C-alpha cells in the first residue's frame, strides 16, 4: 500500500497513520507543511496496519513518534497548567525485561476480565516504554499507542493498571471521533 486511497477502512490502522494524519492536518491548518511530510507519509503508508501481536518497544524508536512526543512534552493539562511531561526512550534491556511482565499482566487480565482483555487487544497495538515523570499516557493523534514506564516482575499490577487505564482513554478517543455531539462547543447560555 503506497496510496492513501488504497487504505482499507475496515482494518485497524497503525498508530503511525494517525500520527502522520494529525501532523499533516495541523500543518495545513497553520499553512506550514513540515519539511519531512512526504518522508513521514511514505513511512506510515509502508506499514499501514498493526501486526497481529502487541508491539512492545522503546519510545522514539520510530521516526513518526518524534512529532507526537514533542507535542506530548509541551501539552497542557485540562486546567491550563503546564504538564511538561518528561518522556525519554529506554534501553533495549528494559524492553527485554518488561516483555515477560507484560505477558503476565495480559494473562491476568484475560483471566479476570475477558471483555476488558478483548477491548485492550482491539484498542492497543503498541506499548512504547518511556523514562520520565509520567507513569503512562495516550493521545488521540497516536491512536493505539500506550506510552508507559517499563516494569519489573514486582510491578505487574502497576503495568496492568496503566494498560487498562490508557485503554479506557483510547476507547473514549474513539467515541469522541465518532460522535460529534460529544465534542460540540459549549453554549454560553
């Protein structure tokens, strides 16, 4: 697939497609196309659909993530206060050590609540491990990605909590995208 028109709307899209679409939309709104828009679009279109299994890797390991992470670092909270999220990539060893903890967390979730496990499977296609002052986060313009701290064997419950929490955010992002009434501007009445 190398053309946007060839994308299958019935398949789940990779987070890179959401990120590049958001970048291009913002650039057009500001009348300032990014210098790397064509390259990023080519990258996103080269693998437009997520793999069958959950991708676990370090944040900032793929080119499309850089704009997303820069935006998340500069985000403000809902109350207007600066969050100044500190997000940095992790070493390969941390990804390696987190993989069995993630597998255990997913097994526990499946045993405890199969419906929630199915929802997480449908909503989360990648977990990007981070270092910094944020335990976990997600964003509508990187739909399908959960940014989270790596976990040791003792932290399986924490990883499970953050995965379910961020999955719930992704579900809400999907609802917001589909229902214009939810995001209608407030009336001054």
